[in-house]
C-alpha cells in the first residue's frame, strides 16, 4: 500500500514538473516574444535559478511572469525533494523489514536444504523439494530474480562462494546443499567452502564439463550431476529401449498422490534393535508394495534383495508400489 501511494506522489511530481515546464515555455514565447529554443532556455534557467542571464531584455509583463515561475518552481522543487526523500526512506525501511523477516525464518531452519543459484536447475530442485515438503533456502545474488519470486521462496541475497553468505543460510545446521550455479568453477568454490563449514553436510553439485567431475568429488561433493549428459543418455535410451524407458518415466516420485517409488529407513520399520529380515516385514501382504532395492550401511546397493536379507541399522529399503499402496505403507509406519 505504501509503495502505491509513493508511486502516485511521484507521478504527481512529474506531472507538476511537466506542467510548469510547458507553462514557462509557452509563457516566454507569447509574453516575451522569444523563439521556442530561447523560451525553453529561459524556462530552464528560471526554474533551476542558476542565473545565467537573460537572452534578451524582458518587459514588465515578462518579469512578472518570471517571478511567478520562480515561486511555482520553488514549490515544485520542495515537493519533489520531499517525495523522493520519503520514497528512499520508506523503500529502504521496507527492504530492511523484509530482510529481517527473511533472516528470522532462515534462523529457525534446521536440517534444511540450501540451494545455491535459482537458475533452471535451481528452480527444478526447489519445485521438487516443495512437493515433498522439505524446508529449503535459496542463495541468489540477482536482486531482480529475488524480488520476482520472494513471495514463494525463502532467499538469502549474496554470493554463495562467500563463507558469511553460506553461514547466513544456516550451513552449519543444514542437512544438504545443492550447488546449481551455471559455472563449474563457482560450484567448486561453493563445495569447498561448504565442506569446510559443515563436515557432515550432504553436497550435490551440478557440473557441465566431464573434467569437473573428479575435481568436485575431491572438493567434497557427495554426488555430481551432469544434466547435459543425463539428457543425452535419456534420449538415446528412448531409441534403444523405448518401452522400458517410457515405463520408468511413468514411475513417479513427485507428489503425495502420485508416488510409485519410496525409500524407507530401517529405523522407521523396526520397533527394537533385533535384526529383521525382508521376509519378516512381509511388505507384499501388508501393504501390497514390493521391495526392489536395499542400501547397506556402507552405501552399497543390492538390487532385488533376497527374502532372508538382514536389515541392519542405518540401512534403507527401496520400495515400489501403486500410489495407494505407497500411501498405505506411509500410514502404517507413520512415514
């Protein structure tokens, strides 16, 4: 509301300026019988009160008109200065208030995700996290981009390469960081800085060049994604094995009502420390879901694990099912 009022006042000030300028030019043209250029010159030096001198001797009527123009311009300048000052002060106060509110929200986050860069990949990551109700904050240095999306996304303004900006985003409390900057060198600096600030942080980085892959891994990235390579492989697969790829594309991990694949931590399924096997869970009978993968505590994956596979602490199951079966699974175990 304040912004609309100030914009209205600024429009009024500009209208007054245009009106006074027009009156001055026409007045000097008619009353002092000056050319249009001389009339404009006299109007400008009269309004600005610079006192360069008259282009020609003025008549009594022209002098009276000049006095009127000076008094009117003084009123206009005073009004314009007050409007501009008000706009600057209130705009700064409004921006400061928004920054404080945003900082307060960021300070309340814990176990959240930090997205560095709100370009194409950053937006896609933010959309996926929003669908899964994961709290996240975006580091972005483009103010125009922040102003465009600030009502929907929590932002920290600054360069993600800088430690203090990462700290403002709560990197010490964060669970994961996604480095989605367009340049590999920038992502490399982000990964190095983030890893130094939080040794336990899960870091996923974007890469454009294959030569950057190993560098990002050495810098501390847990995973390095190459969007261009993935896209090319996917298109080639549609030629080689089109039906299989189309089937896999139809397996969704998007929203609550369309999920086909879910990962489940073993701790959420077992009620005590006694090891269980996949057979003991009897997922197929209880939920209709099928276990298609098992992630060991060491990080090794087992595809289509055997029924007698021991479920060790800090391991995970990859489960496949129709949306209603996944929903039943989540409600049964409170996931």
